[in-house]
């Protein structure tokens, strides 16, 4: 989950180099939400991503309480 990955990133010194494709895909989601500043490889290519900064939006997401799951009820 991208927010879990954001928590992991927040524990690491920046800039952070990321090579795993699944993790790079999560970085794309975080970048689209403007939670990080990152250099990403082109879509569909292999390469590395470099996270430079967690933005204010990202810091706010880290400080926000985790949402409580609400079960669906049948009528």
C-alpha cells in the first residue's frame, strides 16, 4: 500500500534510491498525490527512482490517524 511505503520512506535518509518495480509503481501513486518529490523512470522501462523529499501533503498523511474500517451491512 502506498501509504505504508511512505512510512518506510520517512524512516530513511533522503535522497533515497529505489530499484524495485513494485516500489516504483507505489512511488508513482505517491507522486501523483503530490506526497513526494521524485525522479521516476519512464513508464514501461526499467530503471531507478530517486526520492528527494516528502512534501507537506505527505507529512500530513503521515500524521493523520489511520481510517477505521467500516463494515458493510446487509439490508
